[in-house]
């Protein structure tokens, strides 16, 4: 199995290194990741300028490649022949912070996995709770990667053995707990996030304009059984199959009834 590992936290992220090491037990691993943190960048790509790629050496002596672009750029590089081989699967993460519910629409971690899937590859996006700050696990002061890294490696092997090429995209989220405190794993659906963002004026910006803070308040979520939020909140690893089918089929039927031809302005 040939595995491409990327992320949105940057090439130096300990989460990326942890999942890389775990995946090496299952196949050949190459890492192409952004040269700096690109969190919440979504499916952005670099247009109209060159991508600079540099070889880096990890703590174990292995190599990786840093890119001054986005997570999607990293997957594109691999798919277009930058490596000596084309990947069989894309694994994005381990993100330092969860990607639950509506959060996935902003996530660069999930965007990289989506890109792999759009290119016909199975893909996994994997994230973990923060030890402090937003959505932090109470009482924890460090990241605990062992459980979710090993779990992700075994899931990747399961996908390849089941020959699910191009048909599966999994969003994995884990509680930030030592292995012996993780209660299990379950299949979930995406939950619903409650954002508490506020527009806060911070004064002048020195350029004749004003500065504002929008994002910063701790978000919440709707408490529903069967969701990714519910699973992680019960010390479980959440596995949510997601897809990129955006067409609203019921909306098509509604709009068909509008008799669209009649809405085109008549000619003079």
C-alpha cells in the first residue's frame, strides 16, 4: 500500500509525525505537507504563482516535502507525478483540534481528503481534541496520539483490503485521551455546530480603517445521539463517512416548477 500523508497544521506538526509512524506499519509512506499552519483554509488552491517545494528531514531520519501552498496543493502535487509513485490512499492529519459537524466545511484537513477522493482515491481525514482551549479535554495537558494513530493505520489497511478505491472518505475524530481511557469507536453522522461568533471592534488599524475580531468565542453543539459530537463526548473515536455530492435533488424539483424559460427576458 502506497500512502500519501498531508495535513493543514504544517510539516512540523506532531500529529502528522504520529500518524506517519503508525501508517509505516501498513505500507510505504510519503509526506507532502504545507510549510506552515494552513488551518481553516478549506479547499483553497494556489493559482498564478509557483509552488516552492523543499525536502525536510524528520526526527527519525526519514524525509518529507514541505510546500508553500495549501493542503489541496499538496495532494495535487502527488497526483500529478511529483513522487516516484502515485498513492493508493490519502491520509490527512492528525489535526490538532477536532473537525466535527459543520466544522468540516472550513477544514483544510478535510479538504485534502476530499481532494484525494475527487481524484479517485480513498481518503481519511483524522483529528483529535485539543488538550486545552477550545473543545479541550478536561484535565489533559498534552496530546495523546497513540489510540487514534494506530486506529487510523488499521482503518487504512481495512479500506485497501476491501478494495474501496475512490468510493470512501472517512472523517475520524478522537478524544484526547490515553489509549486505556478510549472507550471504543463507532460510526456516526455529522452533528450540528452552534457558533457564538461576535463582531467586536478593536479600534483603528493604522491605515485609516478599523479592526474587528469575529472568531474567538467557544462554540457549542446540538446534543444528539448518533453524532460525531456525541461519540467524542463519550470518550469514543468517531468515524463519519462523508461525500462531496452537493446537488440538492429535492431543490431541483422545486425549481423545475418555476418554468425557467419564462424567466428569460424577452428580446426587443
